[in-house]
C-alpha cells in the first residue's frame, strides 16, 4: 500500500490571532486525508454506506513540533499502519516547505455496523490494512482513564454546526470545546506539544454537553466531555502544553 500525500496551503480562516494554523484546522486536514485515502482503497465512505457500515475515529495521538503559518504550504503524508483485528491504525507526517517534520500522528479507527452499532472485526482484512512501514512515526494512542471531577458543570447543547455527516457530534468540534475551556490568556502563553484523545460514545442532536478538567502536572491536563442526561463520558483528552 502506498502512502497518500496532499499539499495544503494555510488559509486565513484556518488560523488564530498569531497567524498560526489552529490545531482543530490541522486535525481536519488529517481526517480529510484519511477519508480521501480510504476512498482510493475502496474502503471509503461511499462503499461502507452501501454495506451499512461507517468509519469512526476511536483514538488519536499527535506530537506537534511547530504550527505552520498563514500562507505556508505544508505536505501531509498518511498511510495504513496495520490492524490488530479490531482497530485499523493510520499514521501521519506533516512537513513544511523546507522538508522539516512539524507534526507526527497515529490514529486508531473502528468500522461500525450502521444499524447495530457493533464493531466490524477486521481479522479477515489484514491484507487490506498492511503496515506501510515497520518503524512508527510516534507511539500508538493508548486508553485514557479520566478521574471524574467534583466541579459544577455548565452544559451547552449540541448545535447544528456541531453535527457531522454521520449525524454525530463532530470529533473536531469536541476538540474545539476542550481548547476553548483553557481561555485566551492561557493560550496566548502556551501551545499544545502533544494531544491524545479517546472518543468513547456518540453525541447526538438534543444532547447537552459540558467540559470538565483535571490537572496532572504544571503543563499536562486531562479533559472530558460529559453528557448531561446520563453523565456519560463521550471523549477524553490529555494535552501537554509548552510555553510559546
């Protein structure tokens, strides 16, 4: 299996007030490239829909060396990193115009049945998801365990712009809510060095969600998105920050 490559120019609407590409924008680049590559391999959205299946992102781990700037051109490379029979792994490298690696990432995906929402096992499709390279660009995403906080929560409804093509709360919108909880002053001084995410349950129209956060160290924090109706943890994030 060959790798998939895109060249992307950073647009103004994809940047923050430092003229840097936002982390949610970069996550969107990565996820769109994953969809596009799967489509070329006949495991894309269209084919899975015909067979009552769909892809979901389950886990993600990203190491960020540098954020590209407005008008920069970056090269995004992605490829299959194999399957363990349940997860299909996919790796990413982003490079700037000088060929420097500015980001590496590893993701774990599931295929679910549209009706039952049960996981479609990939044991019989290992040839479809081979390892492109035996040397991983970074470690595989792991399971995160969030210690529930006792803080009072402020719940906000899922709105129209939060809903993706699968009619779920969009994974990047979840990241945006978590990052916004850190506030402007904090993000004026710090930027993410690593981000790890577990997506656990689907959010749906009508749900009200809140973000809760725990401190691990001076630079590392965990956040969870919690649903009001049943207190379910929909996703967990662990972010290590560095000074700008």
